[in-house]
C-alpha cells in the first residue's frame, strides 16, 4: 500500500470489492489536519490562503484513488546547501496526482509550508541543516511522505 501506514493514528484500512485500497479518515484526524493548517499559518498568509474547512471527502471518510506521489524532494536524498547562498537556496516540492486533484497541501516536519496546484512546484527554504520529513496531502485526504536531509557545504 502507498501513502500512510497501517495502524497509524486516525486511519483505518479496508479493501474494496474492486481491490482498490480505501482509507477511512476519522473525524478526529480530520480535525487534527485542519488544526495543523491553522496553527502553522505563516505570518505573511491571510486567512484566505488556507482552506477554512476540509473538503467533504475528508469529512465522510471515504477515500478512493491513489495518494499523491512525491517526485521532489528525492526519497532519502540529502541536499547540500552552500553557506554563501544560505537563505537564498530552496528545494522544489513536486508530486504526481490522480486526475481528480486540484490542490496539494505541503508540510515539513508537521509545519504547513504552503499549497500548490498539481504539476506546479512549491519551493521550500530549509531553516538549517538536519533531517526532515516532507509530507503532501490532496483535497481528498490522500497523503504521502518521505524523509530528506539537508547539509551545509562551503
């Protein structure tokens, strides 16, 4: 199964008759995602920059289809940032999606960094060297994540 792990909090997994994986998102998990979006609003974002409610798919808990597949950052890759360019270098976040997706919501280490349309990159500026987890979710509640590292070089 792609996107999510069995037994993760707020998620239950079942197999449909057609064999597609269906992910059930509990009301508690739906609230947690919206709460995370609200708490992680960047200072330069207005309230209209983030959704004020989750799409109906997230509330009904019936999700069908493939989760977004992160294409950048690379899985487990370490990105070397030049000290001379620190504060100006960014990492592109991109993902492939099902045709029914209109928005992707990006998080790094559970902090909301922004949203993008499918096929468009969102650029993230790492605050420091270290290990991070990039996560992306679509408006249908499907998600994916991958680890990445950031190092500093001369």
